[in-house]
C-alpha cells in the first residue's frame, strides 16, 4: 500500500485516477490546485506524486520543485496535454520520473503508477544497501582515540562538504581508506557510490581501461562497452589507493581528468 498524491484540476479525470489507485489498495490524496498540492507536500510524505502541468494557483513545475525540496526521493509522473512535449522534457530535466500524454487510457496510467512505485522501492533498497556499506566508514565506528586519529577525522569532517580532490597520505595500514570513506559518509555525495581502487593490485597494462573504461572494439577482446571506475563513481566518491605505484603516464592521465573533470573512454 502506497501514499499517492494526485494533482489534477479536471474533476472527472482526478476522480477516475483516485478510484483506480484506490482499487489497488493505495491511499490517495487529491488536489485540484497546484498551490494546494505544494502545501500538502510540506506537511506529509508520499510514495508517488501524479500531477498535471497546467494547474490553477501554481503550475506543475511548482509542484515538481516542491517535491524536490521537501521529498526529493519521491518519484513524480507528469501528465501533459497533446503537443506539450517541450514542457514534458523540461519536467523530466527537473526530476520527473515519467510523463504521459493526454488523453490516455486509465489502464496504462495504472501500469505506470505501479512501475513507478516499484522503481521507488528499488531505489530505497539501493539506498539502504549503500547506507549499510557505509557503516564501517562512519566516524563513530572508526576505532582510535589518539590525538592523530581525532585530528584526521576532524579534518575529514571539515573537508567533507567541499567539492574538491583530497590527498590522503600515510603508511600502509594506517587507515587511509577509512578516512576516505569517512569523508564520503559525511558529505553530500553519500547517496551515491563509494568506489575504492587499489592501484597496486591492478597490472599497469589494465589500469587505464579499469579506470576510464572502453568502447566496443577499442582493442582485441573489447566485445562491448565497459564503464570505468571514474564513471561508476560519478556523483559519489572515487578513492585511488597506492597512486604512487602507477606508471608516470597513467598518473599524468589521471591528473588531467582531475583537473578537467572529464574522462574519455579508450
């Protein structure tokens, strides 16, 4: 059973959607005006929002912005009138999960609602798994009371909100990966993946393709495109351990990627 907000100014369509969703066991809240929907979104959580773009009071884009601000994990399905594809594309760029063009069949909308709820559940599961994987890296779970450890964690806390490259130095076994993980866990990128690469464990001939990925046919045996570690970590954190063991040529390419913020597959 899910909590669904339906925002539509035409009563017949609004009621039909509410009845269809309710018949599947979902709890439905309806709003006729965009400004009323924005108020509701600030007061209670929803598992899904279905909204028209043309609404009195405030348009569907305002509803989308309210979802992004107050319930950023809630998927949104946008309903658009015939010929409003440009508006639908804008809605998708603002974070809508799906759009459907009017007039539509109620059965098709039911299918899209169920699909959106499944995707939302999967996203929550992935977030839960990521939270579980981050447990060892949380500062409170890092064992150590020495002034050096405390100072390192305090510095990690200060740098965590910054969008920058961080150099962590220390002898082997002193916990560099734990500090990198702590920076990730305390920062705004914790919702995405923490990708650790032990550069010393990957042969230098393979390291470049492992980090940057490759296109199909880039070399013998490249039967399909492969995403590299840089792309996997997009939006999250990439930890490169033992960078001193890389060849100078690979180090130069990584430096260029860090400076430009762009990579090119092989």
